C-alpha cells in the first residue's frame, strides 16, 4: 500500500471534511476571481506572466543560467507592479464584495442564430443613420473584454435593436458623441470613451470617431462599426484596419465573416471573455 493511501485511510471523517472544505473554498474563490476579471485586459496580462513563468521553467531545465537570472530578477518588479497594474480589477472585486455580487451567476452564452439577429439589427441601424448622416460608433465585443471602457459610459443592459441604436445616436442627446458597446445580445453601455489611435499614417480626413474605432481595434479584437457624421460613410474597424465605403450588403457580409463561425454551425460567443 502506498504512503498516500495509508495517509488517506488514517484520516478522520472531520479531517476529510476540513480538507474538502478548504480546497472547495479556495477553488471557488479562484473561479470567482477569474469570472470577475473576465472581460478586462487583466487576463491578457496574466497570460503574459504565465509565458514568462514558463520561460523561466524552461530556462532552468535547460540550464540557461543568464536567462534564468534575468527572469528571476523580474520577480521583485512583479511584486511591486502587480497591485498597480491590477488596481482597477482589485477595486472591482472589493466593490462587488461590498454589494453582494461576488456570488452572482455568470451570464448565458450567445449562439450563432442570435448573432445573426444581432448583425441584422446593427446593419439596419447603421444604414438608417448613414442615410440621415448621423454619426455613430457601435462596438461589438469578442474575445477580449471591454469592461475598462464600459465603465466610462452609462450602463444600459438593453436588448440590441435597430431602434435603440438609432435613438442612442440621435443628435443633441447625451450618448451621441460616445460609443455604444454590445456584449452578447445586449447594449451594455452607451456614451463610452474609446482610446484614440496614435498611428502617424492615418489620413487627416479621418475624424475622432474613426480614430477611436481604430484605437480600440488596435488593442482588442472588437469589431467597431462607424458612421461618419460628415459624409454618412459606413466603415468597420477590426484588427487595426479600417474598411470604408460599405453598403448595406457589403456591411452585412463583412460582419458575418467576422462574427459568425465558418460552416454555419452554432458557435458559442461568450458575453464574458478571457
């Protein structure tokens, strides 16, 4: 009999209960922590830290002393920097603890059929706004969450519809100059501020909306639909690239290529993203 089995058989029922409770609580806290940082850039930072840790392990295994020493010196920097880097997420966790939302259930997923309906509503709204030459900035969240930018606007949590989007961008309203951010099939916030692209190669004819759309697409995988207030031109920013002069059909085809899975099967798009 192995030592592990002997140890397990020697445990009292209360000892097993305490161990199970201890592991269960720790697992639950870790799970909720990841649920809370989903939809933020913190997840990408954690992935970067994991890559550095794996590099350190490999360097140790291959006896790469110089690389191991350099990576080991970064530990102190991480201890000092992490509380600063994760300050928004730590604040959010404490706030949700105080509001009793730490035990809230995660949101449901959105399937391909609902995404098709979402695309149709966005296209309908963009075409209508384009005809009226009303500026608009519609963000569709994908893998990388946008909570940092959602918090700059006003929370709505309203079902996506063309009528809602058109009303949000009506001139002289509080939301006209900001962005509407869509997560799943909901407009989670409107009037949001987005980061402007700092690329020196952008055309001087592009306005703030286009620069904001490109800026967000450069640091996330979001799809951003832009309607020019001056010309009514419809554009889509994705992956740091701007596709301009889209008509109703070309806009719909582009959004379907970006948001729907190939082959038409029911892909799952998570409202809360890593």
